[in-house]
């Protein structure tokens, strides 16, 4: 495994996985709190998280924080 790839898998400090519910279809999905790319609902395609350069802006309803 190339070293630069393995670095990607190390979580950043204070980053978390957050379980959110899609406000449009009710689908529950886990998103990364510091997502670097927009996360969309797997069912309806609604944006659930938007990257901001730091902590992602969560658009859905937060159900649970996993860590
Ligand atoms: Zn949805």
C-alpha cells in the first residue's frame, strides 16, 4: 500500500462520524464530520453535508454522534 494512501485513513483530531436523517426521505446515513466532499443522500440525492474546509456543514437532522 503506498504511504500517501495510508495517511488518508488516519482520522483528524476531533473528527467524528455523525448519523444523520435525510429531511426529505427519512433515510438514515452516516457522514464524516470533516467530509472533504459533499455527501448526498443515497436514496434521494439531497445534500446532507457540505465541505467548508474544516468541519462539514451538516444539512440533515443529527441523530447520533459516533466515535
Ligand atoms: Zn433522502
